[in-house]
């Protein structure tokens, strides 16, 4: 929820962001550049910036809500 909140705040200011959660898998490599204290690791990162609308890219599709969610009536 922490990153989601930051991402929503960034969008409110006109910025785009991309969470990157795989940093913990390459922590030894990252440590060489970031030099965190010995008892900490970089667990995630968040790329932030303005969208370059001149760059062409394909947006990835998303599954339909019915394919991924089951609503249960209480």
C-alpha cells in the first residue's frame, strides 16, 4: 500500500511511475552502487518521471474482471 499511495500522489501531480520489486533478487549487485548499511537491503524501487508521448509502445492487456475476481454475497 505504501508504494501505491506514492504512485497515486505522483499521478495527481502529473507524473508517471513504475514500481520495481525485483531489486531484492539482485541485492549484491545493487549494494555495490548504493552501499546501504550492513543490516539493510534495497527491497524495491520506484521509477518516476514524465511520460514521453512521442515514444511508441504497446500497452499490455489486462484480464477481464470476471476472469480474476469472484464476488461473494454475505
